[in-house]
C-alpha cells in the first residue's frame, strides 16, 4: 500500500525547498554506484537544484528502480498539485505495462467504452477485463455501467530528470543516460573529468539529446523532451513507488 506523505506547500500550492527522499535501496544501505562515482553525489544534487522550475524546490531520490535501469539520482523540479493528489489518493503504484497502457488510454473527465479502449490498447477481451477490474479494485479506474474513466490522481506527476554519474568509461555513461529517456523527460551524464579528446563525447550527447556536466558545472544543459503519455505515466508510477518505500526525507541545504 502506498504510504501517505505530507509534503510542505505554500499558499499557492507550490512545494517549498529541496528535499531528498530515501528509496528502499538507499534506506537498506545498498549502493549500486561504485565508490568513485559516489564521490559525485554532492555535484548531482547541486546540479538538480539548477534544473528548470527547481527554484521553488525539487524532490530528489537516489537509485530509483525505473522501468529501464537505475539512475544515480532522479529529480522532480517544482512538484505541484499532481504529485500531492497522487500521494493523497493512496492508490498503490501501477508498475505493470498492461495497467499503465490501459490508464494512459483513458480520460479523467470523459468516459469511453470497452470497445474503444480495446482498439486503443490492443489487448484481448480476457486480458483487458482482468486488467480493468484489477485497476478498479485499486481505485485507479472508475466504471459507470459499461463506460470507463480513470481517477484524476492517475496522471504523470511532472517532468522527471535522470542524472547518471561516471568517473571512467563515458561511453557506458552515455548509453545509460540515453536509456533513461525511455521513461524520463530528460537525462544527463555527470563526469568528474573530461576525456583527453572531448569532441566525440560532446558530439554524441548533442546528437542523442542528453545533458552533460563536469562536476557541478553544466557543459550541455539537459533538454526537455515530450515523451509518450504511456511512458511518462510509467516513469511517474515508478517515482511514486520509490517515494512509497520510505516516507523519510532530509532537507538539502
């Protein structure tokens, strides 16, 4: 069951301050990153605080298990009412692709029929029926006769950024950062030192559309991409699931 969070907001519904939540991985003391990469942790957090819309505050989590890979740090700059509504709903995170696909095909304020939903999802009658009733039991979707819509809490919580730290093997770092674009709106590679010949690195990050930083200084700011609604919701639900692992947080001063 998703744990309820009380997240500080001002009178305008804007989250105040930078906070880091612990995922299950970090709260159990398990580090996925090598020790040398861990030395870049402070730089990752400083960079996350400079992302667009991060001025009111940002929520950060280390080593979030995503649909594809585990970034060293994910950040949600300027979280707003969508995240609070999602957490207040107490709906368990929906992480399976079939459930995410069905939710993404539904609307909040407009009901659609099973036939329309089936055309959008391409699932068999049996599979779609099973998925719908499982989601209805959780409160993620709502039925009205033979028509369906989704809960107003089941929308993406915002643009999620993935930051990957690398000391050596920048090529591996580029591949990892690019993979996170499957569920994050933006990603970036953070290095402690540049290769002797930086041209191939600079060329590939610009071609792939990922950000690049040297320690805590941006060399190429991570561009924001509009990803498909299904992938965005899938990443959002993994972010929510990671928040649910531990309600504890610490302010980043």
